């Protein structure tokens, strides 16, 4: 298993990691198959969404903040319960199709690390399965 390291700079952010995933594909000669990205962290997630309009990421974070506020009736003592809930809602992994050494993403799609308890250094686990 390989890893991709990401450093986040804010408590909550959708950080575009598409270039890091593309770099992984290029350096590991991945041409056709499935790439799995998995976050072993309980307060950050991996998602795919629109990456051309930054307002989409802002809207997503605002909506998650409204649905799961930072302060609430939480019992977890670390003060980051909202981050745990948001991570479960978004999900800890994504599978990405690869063809011709290129990610098979829709026109507007990008791959994001969803940070909910940063800033931190995060490690994503990567598993390549060639066709």
C-alpha cells in the first residue's frame, strides 16, 4: 500500500488533491484500473465534487456547518465531535477509475480531501488495482 500526504491550513476546508492523485498515477505507471483513496483519520474525509467554481466548496462547507454545528449537545470531550459526524456523512474513501493513465472524472469533477479538524498533516492510503 502507498500513501499520499496532504497538509491542510484551516480547521475546515475542501482541499483539491487532484494534482497529487495525478502525480501518483504518473510516478507509479498506473494506466488502466481502479485507484482507491482511503482516509484512516476520523476527522477528515475524501470526496469528489465540482472543482471549477469555488463557491461549490464554500456552499458544501456552509451547509455541513449548518447541519452539524461546531457547538452542540456533544459528549465527546475533545471538542471536535462535529468533525467526526461530518466525516461520517462525507465518507472515508473513494474509488477512482483510471484509463490511459488519466483519472476518469466528469467535466467539472475534482478529488477533495475534506478537512474538518485542521490544520493538520494528513495521510491517505492508496491502493492501485490494475485491469
